[in-house]
C-alpha cells in the first residue's frame, strides 16, 4: 500500500522540526567509520560523477571516507532496495534520482515503498534533457517538428535509453502535450540511442547535456529545446520547451536519502554539509558543466520534490500505459 502523499509530506516536515534531544552528542561523533553512498546505476554517468563529487566534499568536511558503491540493475531498484534494508545509522546513503520516483508507479511488486521507507536528506541538482533530432528531419524548431509529426503520424521514431527511463517518460510527456504520435524505440542506455540517432535509424530523442553537447556543437545533431523551465548555462541559445508548450517541465534530478529510521540529527548534519557544497563556487561550476543547476534546501523540501515528481510521472505512466520490460 502506498503512503498517501499528504501524510508523507507531514512526516517529512515533522521530522525536520523535531528537537535534537540527547542524541546530539552521538550525532556530533558521526561519522566514526567510512560511509557508503550507493549509486544504483553503473559507474561513469552523470549520477556517478555527482555522487563522487559530493562524497569527496563530505569526506573532507566530516573526516571519514564517503565511498561511492555502484549497484546497477533493474532500473535502479536493486541498489535502492539495499539501502532500504540497511540500518538507519547514517552509514549507508542513497543517491536518489528521478528514476526512483518513476519506479514507484512503473513496478507493481517492489519489496519497498520508496516514499515510506526513506528519509530525504537533501536535493543536489536538477539536470535538463535536450530534445534532439537528426539533421535530416525537416524541422528547426519545436513548432515545426510538431507540424511535421502531425503530418506523419506513426512514421517518426523516438529513441530512449529504455522503457520507463526518464528519457522515455520525458518523450511521452512531450507526445501528450504536443498531441503527436511518435513510435517509441527503447535502447539499453543513452549511448546506443544516440548512435542510432546519429546514423538516422531514429529521428528524435531526449538526452542529457554531457552525452550530446559535442554532437550539437559539431552540427551532427540539431537541438530543438531544453526540457527545463529555464535555459541551460552551457547552451544558452537553445530555447526551453515551455516557450512552445506552456507548462512543460521535465528533468532528471539528484539528491541524497537514507533509510527512514536514520536519526534526525544525522540527516540535518548531512543536509547542512550538502548545502555548503552547493554554495561552493567550484562545485557549482562543475555541476554547471554537467548541465545541472544546484538545488539547495531542507530535507522536507526534498521530500516534497520526491512526492511531487512521483505523482507527476505516475500520471504519465498510467496515461501512456507504460509497462516495464
């Protein structure tokens, strides 16, 4: 049974407001040994880079190693499950991403309830996706693409990094709001999807900035829009999707969470240090290079983001009748 959204937000806000009580002394001693940050995807991507940068910052600030451990598989649910089952002692953390919000609806038989079983610690960044087309597509703007797609229903292929992936759902949201019929072609990852877009086997995709920016700058792919509500600092000339589809906003986002039984004092300590990292010019610049915008805030605010995104993508998944592999 899923925890009602209102109750989750009430619990998240209440946890943030609890007094520190006698556990403060124990929290001040934390950490006394290495801390694991579980990243539920393979090493090398944006999520992994962000986790390692935050882990390095926490190691330097708190005096003990924060070690990233990659546990990929089953759309991130394997690594997430490991954290949900870990003791709430602050020594096992999770890098949370939009995938966690989508999996809550996509999978019917998870061994955990993500909203119920986590303690939100803090958001880190929001990352736009880029709507990309092969140069052979006779559309240089989003309105032109919409007109082209409407004139050619079921003839344009939309690549994604997999069924239920954030790139897939961002594309489905576009289809719904634009009123177009695109044929979804799922791949096992971003790289093969981009390769086939470059080769012209598919015509459109939504991809992260680091994965595609050089193809855009080199003229091999045409960028039509950013999926976030604001323009990207690294591609400032690319308009936002909301310029053409008012209300459209979609992104990947990252943050840190812990098992739900983690003490409030530890959550608050980690939140404070993460926010300090996000205020650091060097880290902000590094995340900007990855196309991201930092998202400082409280644990309760991060909990609200998770709840809002879970509700939003749940509607898209149900409307598009998306089923996992």
